[in-house]
């Protein structure tokens, strides 16, 4: 079989400019690239602005582009990013879920009540079964509620907008009744690891680099395997230089991100508590030529400056969000379930005529959304180490905004998981940046709303130009 490659060009292709040739060869989505550029621009603006107000050690002299803020940004984005991946499939299916914020509150409160008032007294505080049952309950309740929303939408034929709007109000009320208007706290100490606020939820530099190198190997393997599959089925191949470029960029981004995560040091007080808990003596140290010292205690070897410094590395919430993104991307692009979702969203009537059970598919997508809300409730309640009926307040707006900003069309049939992840990062970057500048909440809401409207407008312009 003769392989068709992308190097065979006709007269029209030969007249292409270098930029068009580059994008055609690499197959980079220009919309996603535009989002990435916009994200970087937003970061730079906030760093410069914060540098004018309060000089720091950021890239442009501000407080935004610092390891500490970027590390925190990833942790804060995790919960919204996880739910955004499920919202992509819902909107692609021409549905929507306005209840995800209230659902998160209900799931978190129900699990908190179970841990604090039931399992804790009966099994004993710190029992290993508590966090396991807590996680299982979060996922189970979220899935059941999501499936219930889907059933009402698909089989009772109530519009999803109405079903989930009712859920937004009702689930928040149920959460209030379960919590009795109080804050349910504290969560099990093992359960709190999922929030990223304790040292046990940080990988540390060594394991973070291991994860980074594994990710780089996976990127290279995916590109090589994709090329083999194209060659096997006679599809056009990307030029070798394009494959190398994509692998290099992916690896550089992964290694750069890891370097930033490994540059964030523990807070001094936490280091002191860690040293006391592990019977580590913090000596004055012997200064080396760099003016720093080497401290050795038990099996720990750490670099010291007026004691010693420990670095966080990746946090567990960020890894969960990345893992969910990879799994959901596989589900959306490599399974029959994902293909059915996109086919139904593109043309529901044709999908039914093709034999797709669109009603059952709708229930499954809503159930998947509920499952992901359960994952987010674990991250959110563990990070707060508490649960309240207001925990997920306005989350539904941020999730939908992140999904739309990420390129998912409200008309259905079009959307990507990684686009929603970038959209979630964009939303949280804007919110965090404005909080860093101490802007009033009113201005923050105005900006977030404006960004959402602008994203939909740009999406409409893009579609008109494509047509």
C-alpha cells in the first residue's frame, strides 16, 4: 500500500504562505492557540499591574507570575476544571446543567455529615475506612443525582434548563437542611489529603520530576503511535519536522510547569511543624560557598537557608484534574460513547435514525456529569476541610463560562475537553488576578460576565467565517 503524505502539494497549497503551511502541517487548532496566547497575555497584565501596586518577585516584578501564585492557581482551578470536562459533553449533546453548584454543596454536606456525625463517633476518629466511605459516597450521590436529572430530561421530556434550574434551588435547600445551617467540620484527616492543603498531598520535587518524565514519554509515544496508525490506514501524514515540533513543545511545557511547581517552598511555619513532628533538628548549618548549608537528619537530606527548605511539587488536586482531563479526552474521542454524543449533538434526528438510543445516552451523560461533580466535591470540601450549603455557590456559572470560553458551542456538536480545561484556567486566572489586586467583588463579577459574553460573541464570529 502506498502511503499518502501531506508533502504532496497541489498548486493551491504551493501558493500558501508560511504561516498557513505551518498550521496545516502541525494541525494546531488556531482557536486553542488563540486561547493560550490570551491566557499568557492575561497573566502578564496581572503581573505587571500587581508589580506597579506591590513589587514582588514575579516575571515582570509583580505577584502573579510567582511559583507560589501559579501553584495556588492550579489548585484553585482543579474543582471547576473537573466539572467543566463533563459540561462539555452535556453542551455538545445540546443539554445543560445549571444545578452543578448546588449539587456539589449537597454532595459535600451529605458526605461531611456522614464523616463527622456518623462514621467518626462509631469507628473512631482517623479510622482508615472513613475516607474510603467518604469518597465512595461522594461519587455515588453525585452519580445518582445526575442520573435523576437525565431521567427527567430524557424520559419525562422536561427541558434540561428547567430540570436543572429546579435542582439549583432544591439541592441547595436539601444541603441546608442536612447541615442545619451550620458548617460541618472537620473532615477526616486522610480525606483532607485530596484538598492539597497538607504536606501529604504534595508529591515533592523527586516524584514530580518522575511524573514529568513519564508525561513527556507519553507525549512522544502518542505522537509516534498516531503516525503509525495514520500510516496503517493510509491517512495523510504530518511532516516529520511537525511531529518533532509538537513533541518538543509538549515536553517543554510539561518540564517548565514541573520546574515552577518544584520552585514553591513550604511556608516557614509548616516546615517548623514538620520538623518537630518528625523529630528533625534544625541546626544552624555549615555554610558552603553559596552561603547555604546542608542539613542532615535521619534519612532526610535537605538544602538549608536559616534552617532548611522543602518544596511542594505537584499537588494532588492538580493531578486529579489532569487525570480527569486525559480520561475524558479518551472517552470523548476514542470510544463509541463519545462518538454517539457528538453525533447526537450534531444532528439528533439523524442519530436516532442511525439506531442511537438518544434517551439512554442523555441519562448516561447527566450521570457522568454527576460523577464528576462528586469528584469536585471531594476536592472542594477536602481543601476547605469543611462542608457548607454555600460551598458550590455560583460554581455552575463558572463551569459553563469555562466551557464556552474553551470553545464549546452552545448550538451543540462541537467542543473539546482540553479547551474547557484552558477555559477553566482562564476563568480562575481572571478571578485570582483581580483578588490579588484587591478589586471589589462587584468589579470581579462584571469582568467575569463580560468575558463570558465576549467568548460567545467570538465563537459566533468564528462560525460565520468558517461557513
